C-alpha cells in the first residue's frame, strides 16, 4: 500500500473519531448540563418556598411535563 493512500485513510479515520467525540462532548456538556441545572433550580425553588409546591405540580401536570411532575412528587416525599 502506498504511503499517501495510508495517510489518507488514517486521516479519514481520525476525522471520523474526532467528529464523534465532538458530538459526544456537545451532547454531554450542553444538553445534560441544561437538564441538570433545570432540575437543580427546581429543587432550590421548592426548598426556598415549599408552599408553592402544589402550584408548581399543577403547572407541570397541565403542561404535560410528566417527568417534572414525577420529580416534584419524589421531592415532596423527602
């Protein structure tokens, strides 16, 4: 195999893995960080004003956000 063909193949393989790694970092840093901070902010809001729990639960149920309402229910049990 020629050296230039081998280098071209290695460059394509490296580009493929770097693109996949970039996508992995983008998903981890952006989306997971945003979800974690949203739930953390929700927990802090409920800790600061527990009387607003039924209001937040009703808003989550009306908006169809079942995951958030389940989280609210679990937090209320603690």
